[in-house]
C-alpha cells in the first residue's frame, strides 16, 4: 500500500512518516485491496488535524481526527479508518446475503 503524506503549514519529518506508516501497516494487512492512502496534516494554533482518504471497493472513505498532539491524532485517525473500513466491508457483505424470495403465486400454481 502506498501512503501519500502532505502537510499544510507543517514540515513532514521522518518521524511523522514512520509513525503514520506503522499505524497503517495493520490496515494494509487486513484490507489488501486498498492501494493508496492520501493523508493531509494541517497545523492550526493549538490543534493538529489529520485527514485520511482512500478508495475501498469503489467507495471513497474519508476520516478526520484532531488533537493537540500530532501523534495522538495519528492514532485516532488510524482507529477511525479501521472502523470505517469494517463498516464498509459489512455493508458490502450484507448486499450478498439477501435471500431469494419465491413469490407466493408460484407456490400455488405448481401444486
């Protein structure tokens, strides 16, 4: 999985890159169909924001998190992304679990 990291009013250091890659390594193992993650770090006064966007099975999944500390925001967004992808996976599997219904008129005509 390729992780694209961009920063707005912040310099992306090697430590930030490592932290993001480590947090999202688990997600890449559970969801191998995800090819890229686009993450944007924004720094505002007293607040660090992180937004992650990806495509999963043809649907755009976006999660946001913010905190005073960047590494806490990274952990929050990783947890939110894991939850959002699990929800999307459940929605997809629910579509395939619909049972075929036999119309009542066919039952009476065949007897």
